[in-house]
């Protein structure tokens, strides 16, 4: 059991996919550290999952670089180092671009794109020093296919995918035993995308979370959920004209209309 007695840090670990991942790692006898901005959810999650194994929580706003640094320092003081880092936390506004405020744009990029880099930067040096570690970034198929009412979200996830795989290549070039996995799921039924209507199946959270854990266990590099999404995006964009790809993706698959009735997670 490769996760047994390992330390796993999960951002956004008090709800949605992050909470399910926390449980799955606990079931594999890992020590789980969760970061979340919602203190109530954080405490409820710890109470619920503590019967399974060792789980610890920190309240942190990952859009705040100072809070990231201070919380990472506490983790390293108390646990020395972590073995697995799961950058899972994310937000979506779900509006046309011109309807975004400056705050909407900055906050989305801070949480979805900047925070994974800043958090990884806090722990990567220790992983390099011990020549061991695994970093997993929960991106999105929205980082592969453009979509109306997702422009800033898509920008943040395109950024995350590009940086994540570049980091993987850097570790490979440096011959370090540090693995990087980039996950690109379709819509997951966690509440984050409430109101979305899709011809393609919306993902079951339990199934998606288990796929993520198995991808980490197998040290996979880039994983879309479902698996055909990467081929659909990359091959389609390579061989189709923009007009035909827009018709195929927008009209035939209906992806460009999925956000029309978006509500999102209730506050």
C-alpha cells in the first residue's frame, strides 16, 4: 500500500471532490491535511472523517499569498514535510466576460492559477531535497476547450495545465523522483456547476475522485475524465477547421450551451 503512512495535503478539502479525496486517502491509511477557507465545513469534515484515520485541518484563504506562506510554515513545523500535494481548490464565476468585475477576474486567477504555483513552491524544495514526492493538480477540461461564460475560468485552467506539465518536464529533466499528475475532468456533480445542462454525461463525484486517486497511485501524467475528452479536444482541434470544430463542439455536442442556466454552488 504505497499511500500507507504518507502525508497528503489537499486544498479545498472540506467540500466537493476534495472532501471525497480526503476520505479515500484516509481509507488508504495516509495522514490527511486539508486546507479550506470555510471553517465550518472544515470542522464538520474533520469530525466526520476522523473515525477513519488521522485528519488535520487549517483554515486558509489561498488567494492570500501571506496566508499560504504562514500556513505552509505551520505544516512543515508540525509534519516536517508532505509526500503528496493535491491542488484541488477552485472557483468559477460563470458569466460572460464583460459582466466580470475586476475583483471577479483577479480572484479567479489567484485561486485557480496562482495559488497552485505558490503552494507548490512552498513544498517543492523539500521534495527535491529528499528526492521524493507527488504533486497533483485538479485542472479542468475547460482548460482544453473554450466555452462561453467560462472565459476567465478557462484562462485559469489553461494556465494551470501548461504550468503543471512544464513542472513535470522539469522534474524529469532534473532526474528527480517527483511525479506530477494533471487531472482534467468534465463537469462534476458536486454543486460547483449546479444548473449546467449537458448532452455529455456529468460526472459522478465518487467515480471521479476514485479515478483521480488511481491516477496518482499509477503515477499517470495527464488524465482527462472521461478519457476520451483529451482526444476529442486535441485531435479535433488538430484536424478540424475552427468553423467545423465550433459546429461539432457547440452544435453537435452542445458544449457551448452548457453554461446557459448555470447557477453554481449556493453560498
